């Protein structure tokens, strides 16, 4: 049983553990500081991530390293067009005693890497998305609870779109953050090549246990928020909705659809966690702005005018933040 004298003491310890965790992950992952920070924000906010990046940027290694330092079980699911829902959640079999027995699928782990989630049909995508939302799967009318903490990291390749099944907006909304993974800098890539073309091997230590992660997730939700920050977060989500009284001019000109209420909720949760890892005991407007792009970019839908003028989701979000 984890106990602290106060939430303030717990937040101080959380900051120490967070910085230690970042250092431990840095033994294996070179650079990508912003990506790792956002991944950890999602984990401690009980959210899920959609990671978009070209092949070869160590997405799988990053998730595997994260699972090791957090002491959590890890499953990687390679999404392909012939993948079935039972390949993810598991299936019932008839055993030697002629009784049905449920065999757990790879979704029964703490951290799930859904590799190239857009390469499988919506029927199979929805099997994972049910687990994300309900933290349980239902087979033959029986509900099977998933062990907490439960975190899904889905990846997409932004280059190849042939033979893919893009996630519908309603399913994209289940992901707290949409994180773009860029190329490493020149010096970072030199370090990556040195580490991966020699006998270099880093031993990782477990920094947090599942019990501690669950405790810190609850702690993040207990962080107090002032009314002006609540109003700012809700207004930021509201001005993305074209045709509504609060709509921003850019929303009316360049968007066909804006962010829903789930965006407002995640803006507050993300701001709370961002404040905690910054050494603050309550979030301010700057913390909301720090997580806004990753939370909003996959919840707004551009129109043809925006595409014709080459205006991206990030450009629209940056304009709304001014």
C-alpha cells in the first residue's frame, strides 16, 4: 500500500521518479525527448497514443524500453489485412474435458503496441478500440477485465496509404494524443549508428511498479485546477467547431468538423500531468497550450480549401492558440 503524508509530497516524489525514468529510457533511446515526454503524459493520464512516423525511427524499441523501465508486460501486434478480432482478444477452445476455455489474446498485457493499425479492416480495429475504452473484452457474452495500467500505442506510416483502412474520426477520438515522430538530428543519428553497429548494450532498471503507476494516475486526477484554466480548455476546443457561436474564423474557413468534448477533458488531464512533470502543483494556461497540438491535431477535419492552400492541422491549431 503506497502512502504519502500529502499530495504535495506525492507530487514531489512523482517528479523525481519521472526524471529518473527519462534518464533510464535515455540509455537506449537517443533524442526524441518530446515524444517520450508525451508518451509518459499519456500513460500517467490514463490515455492512449497514436504515433505517426516513417519506418526505422525505433518506435517498437521505444515502447519495449518503456515497458521494461515501468516493469509492465508488453505485447506487439502486427496489424495486417487478414488479422481477425480473435487474433487480438483471444478465443474459446474446447478442451479435453469437453468444456469451453478462453485463451487470452495479446491484448491481455499492460502495454500494447498496435503496429500499423490502419492496415487492418475496421472490424478488427474496433476489437482493440473496445478494449481501450472499456478496459475489458467480451467473448461469448462473458466480460473479461484487462489488468491495469493498460496503455495502447498505435502506429501509422504516413507515407504508404495503398491498401490501408484509415481510422474513422470517431475511433481517432479514442486516442488522447497524436504524436508525430520526426527524423533525429545529425548528431543524434551518429550516436544511434554508434550504439547499433557495435556491441553496445544497455541494462535497464525498473523505475516504477504497476502499483505506483496506478497511484500516480489517481494523483494526477486529484490535482486542483482553477476555473480560468477550465474555461480556457473548453473555449480552445469550442473555437475549433465551425458554424458554432464561438467558432474561430480559421475554423469556419478551413475546417469541416471540430473537436468534441473529449478534447476538453484531455486538455485538462494533459495540462495536469504537464504541470506535475514541470514541478508545479496546479496547471496554468501554458500547460494547456503545451499539450494542445497533440490533443487537437487528430480531432479536427480540414476542408478542401485548407488542403488546396497547403494548410495543415498544426497550422490551424497554432493560429487558434494565438
